[in-house]
């Protein structure tokens, strides 16, 4: 597992053709030694094209969401097993847009994490508080709960990735301060060590929420920030490359 990860969450953007256009340009410009640090989360319908473009490369990709069941009579769902057949090695779980817009619970996240473990997929579990929860001084309690429930069936001796994404900082241009990030990441680290005594120290904790090329340098200086989950700024090749270079040229 690389010690710094920069993940692109394309959300509901980029047709398969646009994904190919992005990757053609991106792969030409990205230094090969940085590939293993980069993850791409395209739309479900673009997974196949992304899989073709990344064949033989070290960049990991996966779905942004999937059903907690493998296969069966579940009309309209996305199968993690099928994504795996396409070459997915990772997947997002519990992104705040899933939680808030689609009513996903901690329990559902736990079921998805369990399926990922059964299929040998290394997920990124997303946690983060809403503005109301922060103002009610509930941040640490909320993220600790999301983490503990989400990971309850994840094997304690297997690595996993966490993304801390304060909901009020996602897509808003408002970035959490270094102090706020530091506090949340330290709390998550302590919880991880309790949950997974052996591996808790090494589980990467990414920050997400309005990360841009011009704030990446400051944010990556937080000792507990092991990389980023990037939404808006991952849609443009130059912005995403700028963030990657800032993180990786710091000597990881
Ligand atoms: P943003 O999204 O970078 O556009 O704020 C981050 C995310 O939702 O993962």
C-alpha cells in the first residue's frame, strides 16, 4: 500500500469517451513512478472504458458505490463482483452524498465493507460530520461512530483506507482548517488503533473537501494527512496532476 494516495472521485461526470480522453492525456503527463499512488473512481458506466485505458498500469480504479449483495434480483443495482471482473481493486463506501442524498446508514456501509472484504477489494470508507453536527460539537463522536460501525466486519489484519470528508467542505470551496483536519485525523488514528491494534498505525487517512492545486501543499503538511480524495479538481487533467505532484514531490 503506498503511503500517500491521491484519489479522483468523478461523481456523476465524464462519459466513457470523456473518461478515455482524460486518461489519454493524463497518462502521457504522469510520471510512471507516481502511478501506484493514484486511484480513479469513474461512474459505473465508465468503469469498462477506464479498465481498458488502465490495462497494464499501476493506477487502481473502482466504483463510487455498489450494492451490498453480490448478484441477484436487485434491479438497477451495481455489482461489486462485476466491477472486480473488470479489474477494480478498490471502491468508495459511505460517501456523504450517498449518506445524505440516498439515505445510506452506517449499517449499510458496514455490509458493503464486508462484501468488499469477501471479494478481496480494498475499500475507502468515507466519514465526516455535517455543519450541524460540527456546530453541536459532535464531530469526533460522529466520525468515531461512522468508523467503528463501518469497519465492524472488516478483518482486523487487513489494510483499509479511510477518507475524512467534512460534509460542509465538499464541493463548497470551503476548506477545513489545518487545525480542524489535524484534530479529526488524530481522533480517527486513535480509534483505528483501538479497532485494529496491529495495523491501525498504518491505515492511510485521506482528507477530502475542496482540495485544489493551490491548497494541497498546506493540507498535505498535516502529519496525519496521508493523501486526498478529490472531487471537482480531479475533473481537469492539469488540476489533478498539480495536486499529485504537490503531494508526491514532498518525498513520500
Ligand atoms: P470536492 O469533493 O473536492 O469537489 O469538494 C470531494 C468529494 O466529495 O470526495
